[in-house]
C-alpha cells in the first residue's frame, strides 16, 4: 500500500496520531487502525470495526505501522485467491519490502521472508514445486492413515485414561497431528516431545524460534538424505522421486512447510472441535443423538474458529480495484479468513449451522489452496471420534469463561482444555473399543476398530440350474466386510 492509497476515496481521515490516553490510541499514522498492540488484543472486534467503517476491504497497519489492506469480505477474498494475474504470494513485490520500510527484524518477518517454496512461487516454477507436493500427497494411503490415526489416539488416551482427568490441548491436540505427520513422512521414530515443542514454537516468532527451526531442519535434512539413498513407500520418498526432480534443499524445505502448516492448523482444529463439543450443548446433543456427525462438527468449527485467522499476504502485481478500494501496484493484502467466514452477506445469521456447506476459507483457495486438507480433516474427524468413543462421559473441568486463549494476527488457539471423566482402563490398541458407538457414516467404520473384522467363510456355491433364482443383494454387514477387505 502506497501513501496515496491509504484511504478509500471520498472519505476524510485524521492525519495525526491521537495523543496518549485518547480513546482512539489504537489508531496509528494516517488515522489507520493498528492490528497489533494492547488495543488489538481482540482482533475479531477490530475487524468488525473496520468492516463497519470501510466495508469489505479496509486499510490498516501491521507491526511497526506498515500499511496493509485487510480483505474482510468472503467474495473479495475468493476473487483475490483466484486471480493470480492480479495478486501474488511473492513478498518481494511488496512496496514496503522493496523500499526498506519492512526491516529485517520486523516481527512478522518469519511470515514475510521470501523462500524458494511453492507457496511463494508463480508460473512454471509454482507448477513444478506444487506438482511435486501434490503428487507425493496423492500416494498417501488414506484408509491406512485413518487406521493409524485411530491407533495413535488410543496410545495417547492410554497415557491419561486411568487418571480420570487430562488437558486435551497438551496431552492430545498438540500431539496427535505430529504422530500422524511423522508416520506420513516415514519417520515415526523421530516423534518426541522436542519435535512437538519446536513445531509449536516456530511460527510464534519467539526468541527460541531460530533454535526450533534449526532442530526441525536437522531432523528433516537427515530424513531427506536417508530416503535419497534408500527410498521407501512414504511421502518423503515420493517427493524426492517425483519427476520435478527437487534438490535435497527443496525437499527438506517443503517437508518443513508441509509439517509446520499441517501441524499448527490441525492442532488448533482439534482443540477447537473438542472445545465446541464440550461447551455447546447443542453440538453435544446432536452428536449423541445422531443428528450431527463428527465430520459435520469439524466443518462447523472451520466456519466459526478457523485454524488460521489470517494469511499474510497477497501482493498486487498491477493497479486494480477490490471491494470498492483502489489497490496500487505493490500494495499488500491480508487474507482475513475468520472475518470472511462471518461476512454478513454469506452468514446473515451468525448462529446458524452451516451443515453441508464447505465454502469456508479455512483451507484458502485458488492456486495456493491447501493440498493437505484431507489429512487435516481425517486427523480431526478420526481423532475426535475415537476419543469420544473411549471417553463418552468426558466433561469440561472448568467454567467455559475460564478457558485461556493465546492470540496473534495469524491465529487464536486454546492454551489448555482441562477435562474430567470416570477412570478407564488402558486398552490394547490392536483391539476394538469395548463398547463402540454405532457409526454415523460408512467411512467412519474404519476408525471404530484398529483390526479388520473376522473373516467370514463363504458358503459353497450352489449347483447351477437351468432357471437360476435372482441373486439377493448382500446385506449391509456383508457389504461392509467386502468394503473393508477391498473386494
């Protein structure tokens, strides 16, 4: 955003920062609203303030008072995402980056520093890098991964089920995604507390973020070298052997990208879904009554509390117009996922359930749409379903208003989710749950047990007759067995 394009046309704005103590001290240079600082702790309220003042695209200030457009409208975000000829993810195009306004020590630099990754690339280079990632994704055995998610859930629940209490953030939501991603990458032995802590720490821009990044890159670089020498049937090997011929550096950097994005978003999604199930009696009643499936609860959560609140950023490649605002070449735009999901034009009733509607922006869209969204959904759906099966009486162990959140411009996630339940004995993860809950969707059967059902001996074929009787359609259970075995 250039100095000439700070305001919508036809409006008057103050040009000086209000004095200290003024009620408007959340306002910065040019009369623009800051998206950081003590007056931006509730960014949801800030976004609604901007929407009421400016409409679907609003001018604001990032850290260090760097100008940015906030795209608040659902259709405006979709237009931006689907118009690569006008908007790019390449941060090098941003005017404040080019003229030095954004310093190397800018707090948002971890999100802004350009890297040779598919999420920043365009054209043929984007096709090459993105094609390698999506190609490797396509080799994932999703049925096998769902069974692994169930087993991993049983392992985690076994660690606290006898205690009758747990924190479902630190003991479950922050661990299950890492266990699953390590399995997908082909490095299950690398899963440990340090990897979980580093993955949670890296996106926060803390003082230890550099060390966390170094640890993760060391793990992934060693994995890349091993798989280059001895490929196996895992995501890493398929990424290495893709016809795009990625270098070891490109492989390890894309492994980090996939790992961190998948981990952070899924850990937040898991915690959010569990919170809703535990605190909203309508969800709990519908889940128990069979009117709302766990997958539907997951989708509702992605509308109401998306894992990432915003994505920084998109950058104008030419002068254009968006939401009635004049966007100059080199302007930066913030994809505001959470505000767009509650755009009044899309959700006039904010309390309405969005069953069957997947048009939320939780997984972005356009050329940079999240390629791993099916994995994220699977982890959340299977993990929550399996946990509720093991602990059907789980209840929140505090008042809802006592729950603590940690918020940043990127996301808002629970600090902890204390629960209590009747003490349960540990369970052999290779056995079925003692009292499985009836499945609500056919594909959910595979997460209810971790071993295939017993083989049923087929009857001897009857001798053919000259006028054979019509063959009856197999029963539901017989069809289920055939589906399980892949017949």
